[in-house]
């Protein structure tokens, strides 16, 4: 078994969408068993060859090659290699907060089985990472099949970044949960209405995503697909359009209008207004009143 665990991430759990806990790969012996236990991180195994069983939530699953299985954090599970045709697999463990993990795992109380999965691609991604370690060169196929190797560290910034890169490469290969197109469209419409009423307040896409139980990246992609504009640009345009209307129909000062549409810094407002309209607020008011 070759395993890499980032103990810095495991200890500190930084605030990021997905944080690596461990990467590993193993050619298992007959009946090799991981006993049932709880974990505080999510764990995905990618079976490259052979077969075995997964026991989770009092249900047994027969797992064969080219299949991946995900064990959510806080769920007790055990798994065993077949006695005649033991599996070889690689794995990745990662942390994620409840809002972000819904992007790949809508129900965190259940395990997930991914059939017909290109597990060999994941094996090669992890293998390339391990080959960066000089100690990995000492592992012949025989030793790799029977030995154990743990690379324990307190903290290595470069290695942590590398592990994060590998993790995101792997997660990007997962099939995303299917969502009803009508439901997605309705949710995006609700988000647009929310922005129409909140455009002049401090708005963070991550907070909006949390309110609507969506991943920020997914929210932005679906919003752009629906309206051909990003949420951030939509907010800016809404602010500029409102400011233009106020400049034309009221006697409010530019400072008052700037504050009303959400810009405490009048200079920032002026620069943005000119960028989007081609005129400064003063010029726009003068030309619109003639």
C-alpha cells in the first residue's frame, strides 16, 4: 500500500470548498478488510481491477472493477476484498463543508456507487503524484503489492498545494448529480429576483449560493446559461441602470446616488459608471436633462 496523508489539512481544516485529507493506492491481498468505522472526512475508492464488497447503512454492495464508491463523512462503513479475486484500488479522502459537498453529494446520509467509471485514469493521476516522491522509486511491483508506506508530515506548503490540485482533478471526473432542468431554471429565476431586490447591498456569490443550496461555480454557470451574463456583472449593470434613472429623474447628489446603489466610495462608482455608459455621472445628468 502506498498512502499519503496531509496531516496539516487534517488538523486545521482550512475554509475551502474541498480540502485534501489523503491519497493512496493499494493492490490488496485476499479478504483484505477495512473494519467498520466512522470518519470525519469523505472517502472515495476507485476499483481498477478485481472485486470486493462494501457494507454501508446495513446494505451490502458487490463492487467490481471500473467502479468507484463514495463513503460520506460520519457514515459507518466497512469493505472487503474478494477471497478469490481481490481488488486493486486507489482512493482520495477529503473534507468539505455541508453546503459545498451537496454539489457532488446531495444526500450525505447515503453512500454513492459510480458504475462504468474510468478508474484507471484516477489511478494514473495519483500515480503521477506519487512518482514525484523519491522514496516511491524503491517500490518494485512486488513490494508495492505487499508493503506499506506512510509519508507523514506536519506541514509542507508545496505538497499541500499539489495534493489540492490532484484532488480537484479527481473530483472534476465525478458525474455530477442530475437535476431537473425545470427546477434549475426556477431556482435561477429566484436568484435573479433576489438580486433585483438586493443589488444595492453587499452581495457575495458564495453567500447567495449558500442561501439557495448551490455551489458558487455551478450557480454562476447556470445563471450565465440562463441570462448570458454572470451574476457579478448582472449586479453591476443593475446598479448602473438604477443610478442612471436617479440621475435623470431626481435631484439627489452623485454621492447620495452612489451610496444608494451600493457604492460607499464615490470615485469607484464614478469610474464604473463611465466604463458602462461612456459618460461620467455629471456628464450623463447634463446630457439627459437637455
